[in-house]
């Protein structure tokens, strides 16, 4: 008989199920993405209270099942209420959770991904501005963790320095030079300042992003190249990002 176990987790999604239960999508450092059910959570006197809402960083007791695991106990570590209480934080944070839910693998331990998720939510909860910069840094770092770090040190196709007329190719996975750009018909134009901005976001810790300055045009251009880059490699629509682009 399977034994209950304890794990830290971030609640990525919560959906109503039946009259009083919720189905949860969780991110755990030891188990990757975990599907779980919190029974009776929507009852007035539920022992779980409000501790299993999206964004919550929690310490859980789970009992394995054939499909869903069952939550048998929960302690709050960081509720991240600041994110849920502010519209701008909420929309940017939702884009983070959406991407995590799509790339995290069931049963695949990844402490780096979990650590990035916690650090990014802390940065978002504590920031007064710069939410787009925090999201962009999170996206680039997460893509690097799953094996798709964008190549920025020259042309990804021929290896030469990509100066003047450079582009960014989602398919090739990085910057392309003027000579190679015609072969990558979908390559988007990109400024040298935007490339430097991407490099700075990748190399800085989430708690140090305030030290990074970028021209507003570079910030806008970064969003324009990163969104299709992620969509191409994740092979999925990013609803959280799409909502931000429309708002």
C-alpha cells in the first residue's frame, strides 16, 4: 500500500470538482507537476482554509492515488497574497503559473525549476513596478532550464558576430546575422540593446533585477521576440501571455 509523503509545492491551478472539492495542479521539487484533489476544500469549515489557492507556497501531506494524489494536510509557507490582491501582479503572475504548468513534467524532479518559481514569485510580490521585467527574466531562465537557452553570443547558425541587420529566430533558437537571416524567413528584427538586455536578465538573480536598465523600446521588442520563441518550443498557446498582450 502506498504511503503518504510530505513535499513542498506551489499551487499552479485550482479547479472546482463536484460539490465541495478542488482539483489542483502542483509544482514540487521532488515530483515535478503533480495532480491532486483537495476534498471538502470549499466547505465553510474546511481544514484547508484558503491555503491552497494559486500562487500559494505550501508544505503538503499527500497520499498517492492511481490518478490524483489526495491532500491530507497543508501548512502555509508563503501565501503570496500580494500577488492575488493586485491586478497587475496577478496578470503577470498568472502568465508565470501558466507557463510552469505547461513545461513541468509529472514525476520529473527539478529543484532548479522549483527554486526559480519561488524566487520569481517573491520578486513579483515584493516589487512596486517592473513586473514585465520580472516576467521576462522568469521566462528566459525557465526556457534555459528546460534546454532552450537562447543563443546570444553571435549568430546561432554560422557562429560569426551578428552585427547590423541581425534578427532573432525562434526556430534556430537565437540571434542570426545579416547573411543568415534570409534563410530564416520568420526571423524577427532585434536591436543590439535588446540582445544585451536579454543577456543581463539571464545572468542576473531574480532579486537583482532592479539594477538592470533598458530602453523602453528594447523592453517592448523583447516581449515581441520572446513570446513566439516560447510558443514555438513549448508547442502551445500561452493564454496568460496572450491576455497580457491584449490588456
